[in-house]
């Protein structure tokens, strides 16, 4: 209970000039049944109901626990810090009693401006453990100007990568070797060679799968060198720039930096890191090291934070678990400075359609507006540049048209199985994807092309996988 001061706003209260003064969060909670059963209010006024009162208490308690309060009154003598604690306390406001949603405004002075780990430990650190709440979702976090200004954002972003690759427009296509683990370093370089040189030689990139790091039969340094060598040779031959998203993920940041340096020494332009398993500090460190390498962010493990199948996930209805939306994660990684991020795909095997489409805006808009249907807050991005959206998971050439219509051309489309599973082999897989991209850019509808070219690699792929996404149930 928020017992020391009032952490709840008066009805109609709004934070003054939030872009200067406040961090804002948007949440939904579910009240614990026992808390509802046992709550006693002695002075309920006419029209006030117990559940609403408890909701107000819970909202205030969340604001207290995540800012300056605790569960009981504490010593409040002149040297206790209590005056500042009152002045700088967070305020719960905009309570929506139907949907159990509310916002919290945190005065900016509660935070060290350039310390994301510290900020998160405050605003979402302890609140999921509160017993009076049985479920909670953090939908969004909106950051004020001074915090945005204290982070670099991407070094390259959409524009910078286009420049590096000499590719002023169009999507990028990449492949993760499948099986996920199995190829040796040499075999992976062989695959890179086929990807880079098959068809018209326009295939852009290869990416390590998340569980490929430095293994006994596929050594990081050897793989980096061999694959990057293939990229250089293919660039000369095809006159198209190539890239390798080489996985530096490690639980020791020093080791990640060593691996990034190996990539730099071999003239690579990109590193890949799993940003959830390595953490915010790792991303911030790698970005601020300024090694001159672009950062590709894979988000393995995010589902344990972001996924929530409750009926009330989009507003009305019950919530069953504790989660943080992908919108929040996408914002934080853009802020820290990744150059491309897996944002899912409106079609992919693991995604919520509407949210995946919005993630692209979170990553790329300068003045992000709240989504009309998904609970969200928007964000002024100021100097923080747009980041590539990576669409991945169960994708194949038949998805290109819908993905690009939905996400736009500043998208990296990753097809692992959707290239390597082509019935006519890997080269045919490359050609099918090259063709899917080419006809999209020429404005030729996919179905029309397939009708006219029934023997093409693309038509064979369509016959194999169909037009929709391959969602595995
Ligand atoms: C895709 C993938 C990606 C996931 C996760 C996999 O392979 O390599 O890791 O898609 O990405 O292992 O499943 P396929 P996201 O192309 O064969 O599906 O976070 O964007 O969903
Ligand atoms: Mg993978």
C-alpha cells in the first residue's frame, strides 16, 4: 500500500510538459482475487465501489514501489529524505476502470539520464512481484528529451547501411543456415559462396543462427575469416556488396569486443548479437565502443518477456500473466543504438500481426504516433535515426509481396528454411528470392508472375510453400 503520501493523481491530472519533465509508462493490471475478497474500505462514498477503490490503490502502490515509496510508513525526520521523496514521487494517472489500465508519470530527476539499466530497475524493477496484483503488462515507455539526448542511437541505421552497401533503395535479403547447428566453419563458408554467387549475384547477406557461437567444429574466428573472404571474392565477381551478420554473442562483454575486433580486422561491416540474452549493458557498451561496425540485433528469449496470449492483451478483458511488450524492447534497443532489429513479421510463425506492423514504425518513424488500436504512447526520436526492421521466422518467397506492402522497403527479409528448403536446391532458393524481390520492385503481382512462369524457381517455391506464411502449430 502506498501509505506515506498520495501517489494517485486527481481526476483529470496530466503531467506538465512531459517531454521535458517525465518518463511515462502505460500499464494494465489484474487485481489478485484474494486482495479483492479481503479488502476493507470503511468510508466508501456513494457511487464508489470496492473494486475501483482497490484498483486505485494498486495503481498508486505501483507508482510508489517504482519511485520513492515502500509498503509501510518509514521514519520521516528532517534528515530522512522524505521531503524530496514526496516532491519527486511518481504519480499514477489516466485510470481506465473498465480496462484496468493506467499511466505513471516519473519525474526525470529520479533517473541518471544515460543509464538505461538503472532506469529500468526503477520503473519496472520490483512491481511484477507485488502480491495485490495477479497479472501485469507494460505496454509502453515514453522517454523525455534529455534521456533521448543522452543516448547515441544507431551509428549507421537505415541510411548508413544503404551507403555502406551502395544500395539506395529496396529491401535486403539474408539467410540463416539451417540446420541451425551442424555445418562446420568451412561448410558455412561454402554456403555463403553459393548464396552470394548464385542467380544474378544480388543476394545480400548471410547470418549466423542464434545458437552458433564458437563451437568445437565451427570456430568463431575461422568462420568469420572464411565467410568474410567469400563476401570479398563475391563482391568483386558480382559487383554487389555482401554482408555477414556474424554472431559475437557471449556472456562476457570483453569477449564480445574481442570478437567484434576480429570481424573488423577481416573487413566485416556488421556484428550480430543476441540483445536480450546479452542485455542492455552489453548493447550500450558495444555501441559506445564505436568500433565502426553496424550492430544487428537478434532477440532470442524475448518471447518469455513479450508474449502474452491473454484475452485482455489489447485492452478489455482479463490478463493472465506478467509481460513487457515488444514495443518497449524495440524502443530501448533503437535508443541504445542497434542498426537493425528483429521485429518479427506480420506473417511470421511467432507473431501478433498488428504489433509486428507497428514495430516497424517504432524503429523507423521520427515522430512516433501512438497506435490507434494497440495501447501505446508514441515517442519523439529527435537525433535517433531509423533502424532496419528485420522480418524473420517461417518466411519464404511467397511472403515478399505482403511483407513489403506492410513493412516498406527498409526491411531485411530473412529466409532460412524458406531458401534452403527449396525443392530444387539452394541455388534455386536464391533465384526464387531474387525473383520475388525483383518482381515486387517492378510492380509485377506475384500470382500473375507465377501463372506466366510456371516452371520458374519462384513458381516451384510457391507450389511447395503456398502463398501464406508457414505457421507451424
Ligand atoms: C528463422 C530463425 C530466427 C527466428 C527468430 C529461426 O529461421 O533463424 O531465429 O525467426 O526471429 O531460428 O527460427 P527460418 P524473430 O527462416 O527458417 O524460420 O525474432 O524475428 O522471430
Ligand atoms: Mg534463428
